[in-house]
C-alpha cells in the first residue's frame, strides 16, 4: 500500500481536532469528499494501535468497525459449504443461509485465515457518505495551492468520536478522501 500523506494530529479537544497532512508522493486530497477525508483520518488513527492512545466506548468501537466496513468492505465468515457463520462462535447461523444468496453481487473476494473461511464484501461508498454527516459536523482545509500540503480543522458531532486521540500523534495514511467503489 502506498502511503500518500504524513498526518499530524493535535490532541482532540472536546469535539474539535486540528492537524495537518504533508504529501509524500505529490498526492492530492479529493476535495469533493472533505468530510469523508476527515472521517477516514479518524478511522485510520483508530485502526493504528500506536496512534490511538485512549480507549473508546464499546458502542463507539462497534460504530467505527461498521464505518470501516462501509469504507473498505467487510468480511463475513462461512463454512466449507458457503453457509454464513456466527462470528462469535463460528457455528452456522440459524436460520441457515448461503452467503452467495444473502450477499449476491456484493462479494469481491475471499480467503481463509486461522479462524475460518471468509468472503470479502464490496464497500458501500454511498452509505459511508451518508453516515459521515452523523460524525463530521465540519471539515475546513487551509492550504497553499502550490503545495499538496494542508492544515485542517474538523468538528465532530460528539466528542466520543475523538476519545482515542487524547495526545498529539503522527501517522502515515493511504487515504485521500477518495471512496472505493464510488460509482
């Protein structure tokens, strides 16, 4: 994965987060999706164990996991016959259903890991955009048009979305604001 930006975040303060992005490869921010870029950065920091420096509530963890799945697709567990499994026990779900029937047209891949077989589902860019407005209240970008670097300030609708960012942080990201499968 090519990292597009170095991201610098100041500790979140209430519902406000201030930071900056520095392009690593002359990457450009997709300006048509600025709020989504803000949410991508918050989620990317959450996924980075060494960046997220405070715990989130179980409800926020579950919401972030759902948003991550909308952004990049999610995996569903299946048995060798293609029946959906319960993720907590890896037993066949009741009522029994084949993943190919439930997720027709949404499967983009699959594999097997140490737990079970799985199918990878297509991201849902439209739903990610819709859900972004429930998290990101505003996203302002200040940049010099001659350079692909920018400072930003974002406001979230609830401070719980920044609870994992209680200290200054730096990380690399491949996100640019572009949305997979946004067609």
